[in-house]
C-alpha cells in the first residue's frame, strides 16, 4: 500500500516538472519527465493490481478450504 502512494506522488511530481519544462521551453526535459511520470503511473497501477490479485487469491483459497469435500 505504501509503495502505491510513493508512485502516485512521484507521478504527480513528475507531471509538475513536465509542465515547468514545457512552460520554460525545454522540450527535451519535458519529454523525459513526461515519460518518467507515465512510468511511475503505470508502476502504481501494476502494484495496485498485484495487491488486488493477492487478495482475490487468498479469498479463493479460503473458500476452497471451507467447502466440504465430496466422498465419491
């Protein structure tokens, strides 16, 4: 959970840096910071999805463990 917040803050900060660079006319710096902001955003999404999948897997395993087995 904490790493997700770090990547969110990093993405927002880099977006702000991108705006600054583009405002001052530094297109190379703006491009690089925009790419890094996108990378931080998608890493945030990846960690959120990974956490949700881990929760779903634990719920599925708990549900399978609580089911009575069929003696066939």
